[in-house]
């Protein structure tokens, strides 16, 4: 740990030296540039014969978050949300539209300050379908403070919708496109009449079998027996995906506002596959083997979230009271119908059927109070109550012989309260907060397979932030933060799923996991150049990790609070306007991560590097050319192994037509030259077996999208200042 703190101090000295250099070289700050902002619109300031061109940045750095101004990004008129996310600091989106925040997939997506399960559980599918023109800004909260739920995340993406209401009318956007993987269409529209405003969207995405076909090969060598296992499979996931949502607001007067929100995400996809399996001894003799097919297998999913929020402003400037209620539910059904043939020695049946149903229901009530104390000082207080009811039921049979069913119910009640004090003194900003959460958990095994149990867990969760604005262009921030993770039903469910070469089950004894982070950040914002650097040290000694062991060459998998980790990560975001028609952006990180468990003798360390870069060139005839590319690296895989990074690139050419550029056509190609397939490789280097997994999918893709904007309304749904934000659960889906 000492060497990491040494590196942090070294980073601090480098940052301070850079800030001093920047301060010495900047002689004449432009008044139109605010502390941490610079943007996309240009402003001409005339002083006699001197003209200064200033550029407002799309990025704003604050003590508790980084904000991307989507509204003033011209690309938002013709792009989807996921395309805009590629430009947001500390967010990376790879060629398959997988999203990560600071290199991690453990993040939540909020909409207007409250969690949106439809977005969070299926970000790639949903955000690829929604037009960015309905978005005002995206906030990246990489270290959530006390006012956010203590249950843990590596970050929060808060997608804030437009909020200016002034006219009657209707405005909207229609998108459609097709490529090798899918075909999609979406519509978004806003309408206002009097004090009532409503906004809604719907998207249809047809996921095609040809673009979702995966070839998979797995190789294992068992340490104890020396036997070798090889399995191959080919699968595809064709199906229909439907994200949709509705927001509405009613402003009774200048002090009272009521908002309603409904968001949903549903899909049904087929999961057919063909598989081959073989286990041999050291001399290559076959011990057992079989072929199998998943026929008629599918997965259905529905996620529904509803909110109602009431905001009351007082006559004291800046003071607000917010009362919110949220209902969230998830319903998942998965059916497998597996047929075995060419069987040698095992299994002893020819057909197996599995049916799993997970139902999740959550009720949340929350109260928030924001009160300015004196000039530059604000107090935030709040309380929350959550009632979660998880129910999982599974049925299994082989050759029409029923196996023991599982019926598991898990109820969690969480009571929480927080206080946060925000103080600004000259160039300094201080935020200190403390949150307390107490969880009451109760598990019932309705099938009688185990004894019911109860458990109470209480956690104090502190956070503190210090931000110093060096000058109009430079700022530096230091923050300590703690987060917790509570296990979801898929981690807790003790149902045992047995297959010929594997057995998996949950662990009902899991406890909350704690994660501590220390963050040093620096930002430089100038007219044509901006840079964010974020150096983070993180550590934990009870992470919820997958636990594997082998008996008779069968892999058993479950979960436990067995993961210890520490690591140092350096995130960087650079945007440089090279000329009036050319700009460059790079967003990425390098990190050294270690997962270990001394009792199990496991020690897994790896350097990881990932990035996304983009160069944009404006061409004659209103054409715009972009060349994007990057490296995707999932890095370390818990206690047992690591993955290998992959590279991707894609050019895009677009042009707008009609008055006010209402119609835009975009052509793009993904990895058009080079390998036909992309291989994703992961390696198991520790534990009871070693091996590697290789999945292969088509690397090349070509597509076209068309976007049309209609209407002329300058109005959008109003939002309350505070709302519910449950940022806690892992393993819900």
C-alpha cells in the first residue's frame, strides 16, 4: 500500500507543477469563460481592432461530478445517447457498445437524478435506441457522496432531460437504421399545453441472428487429476427488444411542481446453441463426451419503473423540500430445453428441461431537504425507506423425471438517513457527508430445502471532498469515499443447477462488501484544449467474489465475501481543437489491479490499459468525417485469471439536409479492413484448474442510419431538484 501512496504523492507534485505552468502562461482570461467551463458555441468579443474568439466547453468540472453539455453538442441532433457517451470523460464505449465508467461495469444509470433499472440493466440495448436530442446533459458521478445510497458503485451516469418550458407546441425526433447485427427504429416527442408538459419515447430493435452469432471454445486442465476438458459451442441471440418511457410534469405555480415518470424495457430472445464436450486423460484417452443442443430455449425479461415526485420551493432562495415515491419491478423467465446425443459414459439422460423465474419488487419512499445556511454554505438532509421483495422459483427435470424444485424468497428492508454540508470559501469548495444505513434481511425457503434466517446489518458511510480552483483554467480535487454492496437474489439463491460438467448455486450467507477509494483529480480547461486527470487508489477486504472448486473433474461455482483487492488507476481525458475544422479526443486509463485471498493462496495481479479516441474533420458540402478506434480490456477477472485486450476502429461519414439540417444520413463501417472475426480471450491461471476461453464473433459491420427532427417547441418536462436514487444492488438480474 505504501508504494501506492508514494505514487499518489508523486502524481500530486506533477499536477501542481502543471497547474503552476498553466497559470504562468495564461495572461488574459476571457470573461465569458466560467471557472470550469469552455463549450461548443463561439462568442466574438470586439475591443477596438482586436477580436478574441472564445469557445465554450462542453465539459464542466465540479467538486462532486463532471458534466457533459449534450444540449450544446451539435452531434446530439443526429446521434443516439450511446454515441454521445463516447465523448464523456471517464466513460468508454467499445466497438460492441459495452459501456464502462472508469474502466468498470459496476455502475448505475439514473434519469433525472433517480435510478432507472431499464437503463442500468440493459444499457447497450436501451441507449443505442434513444436519440440524444432529448437530453440536456450527462453527469458522471465517479465517487457518489453521502446523499446517494451507500450501496456501491464505481460510478453513476445521470442522464438529465431538457427542462426549459416556455411555449406551446410539439417537437420530436425519428431515427431508423440497419446493420449486420440489428435493425432499429425509435421516436421521441415532447408536447406542452399550459402548465402541463409530457415527453415520451419508444424504440423497436430487431436483434438479428447473423450479427449475434458466437463461436466459443473452452479448454481446462484439472490440477489434481491432470485430465483435460475441451468444449465448443455456437450460439445466437435473435429477438425483439422494446425500450419505452413517459415523463410528465405539472407546475401548479412557481413554488410547487409535480412530476411523473414511467420507464420500461422488455425483450424476448432465443438462446439456441449447439455444443460439444470431451474429457480426456493425460494420454488423450476419452473419459466421457457428449453433444448437446438447446432447442426452443428462450429468455423473457420485463423491467418497469414508476416515479412520482413533489417539490416545494420556499421563499428562501435555494431552499427546497422533495418527497418521492418509486415502484420498481423486474420479471425474468428463462427456459432451457437441452437434448443430448453421441453420449459416452455421461450424462445418464437424453433430455433436460430447466425453468427459472425471478420476480423483483421494490417500494421506496424518500424525503430530501436542501437549505442554504449562509452565503456559500448549504446543508442537505434526507431520509429513505426501501422495501425489497425478491422471489426466485426454479423447476428441473431429466427425461420427464422431476427433480427437486427450488422456491426461495428474500426480503430486505433498508432504513437510511444522511447529512451533507457544502461550503464554498473563495477558491475552495468543501463537501463533507455521513450516511447511516440499516438493512433488515429475511430469507424463506418455501420448499423446505433449508432453514429460514434473519440478519441485520448496519453501516456508517463517510465521504469528504476538497476542491481548489487554482485559476479560471485549473482546478484540483482530493476525495475519500466509501461504498458498500449488498447481494441480490441471483447471488443469494441457494438453488443448485447441475449439468454434466458443472454445478452452480448461490450463497445465502453473503454479507455487504465495503470499498474504499482515495481520489486525486486535476482539470485544465482552455479555449482549444482541455484535460482531466484522475488518479485513484482503491482497496477492500471483503468483496463479493465468485468461488470455484473442483471435485471429480466437475467445476462447482458459488459466491463468497472472499475477495481482497487493491489497485492504482490513472484515468485521462483530453480534447484538443486542432483547427476550426479538426478536433481530437482521447479517453482512457491505465491501472494496476490486484485481487487476492491469502487463505486460499490466490494472488492475481495485472496491468490494464484501455482507451477510446476520435478525430473529427469537417469537409466541404456539409460533410463530416470521423475516424474512431480504441482498445477494450476487461483486465483482471476476480481471483482466478485475466482477459486479453482487443482493438477496434470504425470510420463514419454523415451529411445533413433540408432546412435547419432536420434530416441527417450517416454511413459507418466497423473494422472494414482486416480480420473477419474478433476473438475475445480470457485465461484462468489460478485455482483448481487452468485454461482459457475464446469467443469469436464477426468483426466487420456496415450500417446506415437516418434521423429526422420535426416541430419547433422550445419546451421540455420540468424536473424536481431531488428524487430517489437506489444505487445499491448487485446480482438483481
